[in-house]
C-alpha cells in the first residue's frame, strides 16, 4: 500500500474536503480491517472507523515521517479502547469465556489451510475482553504490560486472556480439522 503524499496530508489537515475524501478512501481498508477484528457488528465498525478518521485529521500535524499506516492503526486501536471505556462496557468487558475442555490425547497433524474470513469468524467467538487482549498481543504486537496499562488490568490478566484465546482457537481448529477429514 502506497503511503499518502505530504501534499495530500497537508491539504487534508487544511480542511480541503476533496483531499480528506481521498485520504479517507486510502485509510478505510486499513481502519475497517482493524475494527472488524475487535467488534462483531457493522454499525460499530463504521462508528470506530469514522471516529478514528476524525482523530487522524485532527492530529495530522503530529504525524512524523514514519509509516503512515502503522500510525493510523495505532489511532484506531486507541479509539477501540476508548470506546469500550466511554460506553460503560468496561466492567462487563472482562467476563470470562466459557471453559474449554481440551482432550490431552495426541491429535494427528493434518495439513489445513484457513482463510482470513474463517479465522475472523473464529475470533468473534471469543468474549470481547479476550478477543481484544488477544488482538492487541498476538496481532498488534503490544506487550502484556502495555495491554495492562491501556486497559487498566494486570499483566497476569492479560496473559490469562491470551491463554484462553489460544486454547479456544486451538479447540475450534481441532473441530474444523475433524470435519475436514471426514
């Protein structure tokens, strides 16, 4: 994906509506893909994308000559975290996932390919808290300490959510593999 030009960014920051629309068109695929990893409903996706884009425009003067798309991913991730807190979902956010019974037997390894859409639907089976922590850790690359600071939880709670996500995803993959081999 090509980085937006400095001229486009300057025009967008100066409230040139055409430039803002062009920038939105460039940013949208990146922003929506992040929003879809965290939320289930399309209306929430669009709200998060639009709120993040407003912040992108507001803070364009703070953008450093670095990787633009990494910068906007950080903005939407922060928007997602702020949205949870703002909507009073914070206390319910860390409800536990249902326990997972893993059999400790040896599972034959089967070559298995999974597409992005299928993986995304599997991620959406996780509770919001577990899904958010797992996304921040495994996909966005934050440390458990950083996640704890961002979400107001302990480092151990972050690790616990990651462990639960891995177990559940592993179990879902085992189920899928058993369906594939039938």
